[in-house]
């Protein structure tokens, strides 16, 4: 799954049209086409996540792991009988709301600083969760560290505000099935925030005995996306936050953090090796900001809050195979 966030877009280097009227008309046409693409991708992602959610709901009702053998056949059955897709709405709506909150956090921060940015693009995909995430595109430069920090931190904060009650509600609808979390081919990690809330709702019950309701599973996906985005690397949200604090030292620190993912991949989960390769080859470069102003005490506290959220959401083994790989 691709993490949510924002990506830079090359600047337009020439006028759209010569006359102001023609330029305004062309810009309006681009916006309409852009909105149509945004809505089409959202609709497709809604469809793919709902189909996945219907499969999860079936497995949950029948006391099966979230992902089990025969899921492909179940997906085909759901598509052949659209009425079954209604059962997938709790998962899809919850997940899309979390991703949307994250991206709108970035978007409205951009609007505040008059930084040109697109509305969110969702990415439908034939994956276990039905999506590769979402992103917005930044189309104009960010000139100050304060603006970079605020735009970077707004997404994870907004997403966390939505996923936290979703996780609590999903856990409340979850049920106890001894050893359920260790069944199936895929074993999912338990981030600290899930352990804390599960301890309140199911006191004394180990996480391995809790079958997560699809709403809680959607929140788990949001937790994973938040943790990945807050990695202090390159152009991830955490990388933007890091750059706003340390400036050009960001380059060296990003490489150190990518290097740290390699032993994590060898010891805990091979997925970290994949992320290390993706980030090293595609996400390391960061636009320079020639601003040395201090962020201030308020933003330093928000940075500390982002670090706390990262710790609550992070797990060294997000997903592993039941055979130990």
C-alpha cells in the first residue's frame, strides 16, 4: 500500500494562453477535468475497498481470520451479487474517511498558505485492502519552514483525529475468539495505540484473541499509513517535518533512517526492505527552502505530538507470514 501524503509537481513554465480571458477559460477547463478525475478515482476506490470490506465482513461473521483461503472466490461471489457489497460499507467508508481526512489536512494547510495544491487523488488497487492510498499534488513552491511544517504535520494530525474514534468503535464491535489473530496466512502486528484501547475495552484479553471488526481493521490500515507517513525520511510527511527543524541536515539524516530500515527488514519484516528501496530510489530528494527563521515553541510542541503519534502507530512487524517469513 502506498502511504498517503503530498507530492510535488513540476512548475508550469509558460502561460496557458495569451489573453487573460483565454487563460481563465483554460484554467477552468483544467479544473473541471481534474475534478472529474478526482471523483472517478474516488468512485473506483470506493468500489474496490467495498468489495474487500464485504469479504472481511463475511470472514468476521463466520469467525475466520480477516484474510483466509477462498477469499478470491468470495470476492467473485460478492461482485456477482451486488447486494452482498453492502456488508463492505463499514470498512470502505471508515478507511476512505481516514484517508480523506489526512489529505484534506494537507490541502487546507496549503490553502491557508496560498500554496497551489490539487484535491486528493485516491488510488484503487487489487490489493488486500483495495487501495494504494491517496495523495495531493503540490503545484507551487513552499517558501518558509513554518509553512512546510504546518503542511506536513496537518495530514497525520487530521488522519489520527479520525482514526482514533474509528478504532475505539471498531474494537467495541470486535469479539473474542481464542487465537484468531494467529490463524491464516497473514499475521498482523499490533501497534501501541491498538494495545492501549483494546486493554480498556477487553481488559485482560491478549490481542491474539481479538477478532477485529472491519471498522477496526480499517482503522488499523489508517494507523499503518500514519506510521509510514511519519517516517523521518525524504518527502514523506515525517521528512517534511524533519526538514523544517534541521534544514539541509535532512539529507544525511534521511539516509541514516533509510539505512536503519535494512536491519529491521532482515530481523522483523521483509516489507521494510521494500520500503527502504522505494524511499532510497524515489523519495529522498527534498526541495530546498532558504529560510532560517525559528519555528517557535508552539510548533516544537506539535512536532513532539507528531512523534508521540508515530510511536503510538508504529510497529516493527506490521505484517508477517504465518510461516515466520
